[in-house]
C-alpha cells in the first residue's frame, strides 16, 4: 500500500516520490535484519504490476528492486501481480488466465538486479517450471496450488515421475474459494487437503480381508472409489455404461476456457489404471448382472439425469439440458435462452460455448447476477469480459415459471411483474439435476430380501446363517446418485467408500 500511488496519498516523507513510498519497506527490512543477523535469509514479496490506475508499475517495481539490492539487506525477491482490492482475480488466477501470464515481471526484475528472483503464476508442472528457468525468466519458481493438489509434487518431480503428479486444475473451487468463504482449505481433487489426519499420507491401511468389489459408474466418484479400494488390496471391477470414463466432466471441457478441467479426469484415470482396477466400458449394469458376478461389495456411482419436470414445459420441444448441448446430442437454433438456477459454471460455460458458435444468447437467473458463485473462484470478472465481447445478454432477478414452445415466462423477483421473453429457438436448462438411483434401489431391494431370508435361516440353523451372511454384498451409494452436487463432493465420497469397503 505504501509503494502504490493508488493507495498512498501521504504528503510527508512516506509519500510522493518513489523513494519516499519505498521508505517504510526499507525501514522494515532494516529492523528485521537487525534482529535476525546476517546469517538469516530475508525474502521480499514485490508486486510488479497492480494492473490498476495509479498502481505499482513494472518500471517502479524494477526501481524498487534496485534500491533494495543497493541497500544490501535482502537475499531474495519473490514477485507477484495484481492487488487484493481490485485485481485479486489476477493474483490467484483461474484456468481462464493462460499459464506464465505473470512471467514478464520476474524477467524484467532479474535483468535489473543480481539477487535471485522467484517467478509465479499458474506454474502447473515440472516441465513448465524447468522451461521457465532455462529461458531465464526466473531463478526459482513458486508453486502453491500445485502442491495443494499433490503434496508429493516435488518428490515425484525429483524422481522423474512427472506423469504421476496430480496436476492442479486452477479451478479455485476448494482452495481459494473456500478461503474466500472463511472455511478450511481443501482441494477438488485431493480429499486429504485440509483433512490430513483422516486421509493424508500413511492413513490408508490394507484391507484385513481382500474382497471382490464392483464399482458401477466411471465418473469422478466411481473412479476415486475404485482406486482407493484397489490400493487397499481389493479385487476391483469398474463398470461404465458409456464408451469413455469421466462422467459429465468430459463435456465441460468442450468450452475453451474450461478445457483444463479435463486434467481432473486425466489424473483420476492415471490413478485408477496404476492401481490395477479392471475397467469395463460400454456395459449396462443391471441388478441381475451385478449380483451374478457374486461381488462381496458393490459401490453405486451412477450419477444423475436431467430434471426436465422441475419447470412446467421443461420436457417440451426445443428444450435441452446443458449436457445435451455440450455433448452435441442436441443442436441449438440461432437464438438461445439459458435458464440458470445454479449460479455456477454450467450456465456461463454453455452461454460462452454457444455464443462462440454465433448464437444469440441470453441468460436468465433468479439471483442478483449471472454466475453468482463465480466470485469466490475468481472467474467472475474474466467471464463478464468474455460475455461482453460475445454479446451475451444477462437478465438477473427473474424466476422462470414455465416454458411453452420457445416462450419463457418469468416473474420479476421484486416488482412481481410477469414477463414473457421473446420466443427463441432453443431453451437450455442449467438447473439442478436428479439422482439416477434406480439401480441402487433395485440392489437394495435384493439385499433386503436376502437379509430377510437369512433371518429365517437363523431361526433354524445358526451355523448355516453364519456361513451364508457373508455372501450378501455390502452396498454403498456415492456421488450424484445420492444427490447431484459438484465434483469435490463426489471425490470425497469416493475416497470414503474406498476406505470403508
């Protein structure tokens, strides 16, 4: 704040010129050095561009670096970009911002001083990190979210196991997002983050008795459950109805600015393949076929289906679900209205996807603004810039009541006025989906029948009961087939089920 003209309006010796604005920083460094002595390393975090009017510029940052080097009291400069008050979305940038976006700062500072300089900003893997060093952008690299996603990042890199690193998605959902809500930090991919005592290194114990385990569903929940169960020594078979694994995530990556979300599936697939799970795709599981394989435990992760009946007319002609559009199952018309009840990436992503194809797009939401939950993930500002460029129209504060042959009727939340939106070719629903739990309920019914029969056997022969009861498979339900939520909940439940089986 003292370095920036935007926030430093002082007129005394701590304001005005750059030398004055740097005075407090230099005094702090001098006081610290006086306390810790010469054999203690001091690093200074220096913003190279606040990206705001009258903010710190790159030229000023270079000048400050030279002043600090001349003072001879610090050992290292750690660079940053943006300011927490106005451009926070560039400090902890999401996948919407290209990797290496902040390297111009350490590059310039490194040319001006001899002190080691750290480069930061969406550095995802060791190959990228090595390239940054080899090209002379920085002397060291700072990787934070990458080590939240995989605490063994550095060790795997040192052992040349790059493919084993669980790459950060830069989704910001459970790390930056949770901190923004004043909650404990997590990671969408890594259940152990923030819960190290429960799920961290050394907590996964081998199964006392290895079992035959069937996992039904190859989305994030099923993949995680299968991996964890197999790592514990169980013989695991994973069944997936589709020809590919990954669930709904496979379709989300069709949006250009969300493509890196595909690393979630890449990471899960690598782990499930490494764990020795038998994977069978293109298989439609039924209660009969599952039980015929005589599993000792069944984990159902069959996901969710569109809830077309949530809005009257939602099952009518010209109405599609987000997945219908992204998967290509439904081809939209030229004019599209998106009904957003989720406030997250579903509506904003499909809006961007369609607008890029030349569709005229409007998003209607009952919330105060479209993409209401994108603020904590630091995607909001960049999405609105894209929406404005693409001509996407955003209509907040309207609750959709019905759909009738392309005409959407809504109620304005505050005036109570009924609104009929102009007729469109396609209405896309970004609303809560419905759990696909039919197979689970069939298996549960079969299990209940088997348990009732066992009780009858027990009345006659206790020894026979003890012999037969182990043949009734344990049954678990995880992910969206419990209730549709985001990927983090699915992966956490997969971890729990794999440990419980």
